[in-house]
């Protein structure tokens, strides 16, 4: 007696595809998507770890900038205050009493700590003054201002040079030149606003002359 061999019959779908083939293709595509997703997550995780490692080895510097909208909000006062701070730090450095040969380790440590802080603040504020001057020069002052105040270009140049010298050295004259230049820039700035200025002794320990606007 011959046995009949029966093959499994798969009912056709309305679109003409066989149900079994459709399920098998769907499963293959799902598996492919899962594998691609897993590979993507693994690659992104690796890149993230690599970026963190590079940031630890060589951190990217932080960039600071004026808004550049332009917002129209400018003030030379920040440059003047930074210049006053440079003067003040140099005054404090010059007032420090160097430890003698019989000084204790604590006295030497105190001297070194104060000197380090004063120098750091001096350098930071010399750069702040330069930054504020550059913002005014690059963002606020226009060619028409140069026509009215032809000395402006030279004053800005002097301010930046004095700022660099005051940052590099413990040089009181350079710090005072920086303050003088920022005062001159402030005077020109307020005149472009239609305001008169006055020069008075600053109410700070520096006691140097400072330019202020006369508000109406």
C-alpha cells in the first residue's frame, strides 16, 4: 500500500503573497532593524566615551563673546574698572613685604600665596580690559565716529598695547597707561552719545582719575 505524501498548504493572502513567506520576510526585516539599532547604539556609545576621554586629555577652551545681535548695549565702564583692578593689584604687589632669611615656612607660604593671587587677578583683568576695548572697537564704533574723533584709532591701539604690557609685567606705569587709555575711550564713547563727561578722583583704593558721564 503506497503512502500519500502531503505537503503543507499555505493559504494565499489577498495581495497574492503566501502567508508563510510574508511572516518569514517580516521576521527577517525586524531582525535586521534590531541589529542595525544595536550597532548604532554601540557606535554612539563608543564615540561618546572617546569624546569624554579627549576632553579630559585636552579640554576645549571656553569662548566668550558679545551678543553680536547687535544689541546696542555697550559701556566703557567695564574696561575702566578692569584697568583700576590692574593698578590696584600692582599696588598690592609692591606693598608686599618679602620674607627675610629668618622667615618661617608659614610666612613664606603666605607671601607666595598672596603674590600668586595678585598676579593672577592682575593678568585676568588686563585681559578683561583688552576684551572690552575690542568689543567697543569692533562692535560699537563706526567710520563716522572716526571722522569726528580721528584720534580714536591711536587711543585703542595704545589701550591694547598697554593692556598686554600690564599683563606680562609687574609694571605700574603700564597699568596707569591702560587706565588713561580706557578713560580716553570712555570720554569719546559718551560724546558719541551726546553726553558731556567729567574727570574725578575715583572712589576706589586706586584713587586715580576716572571719566564719568554727566547724565541729563
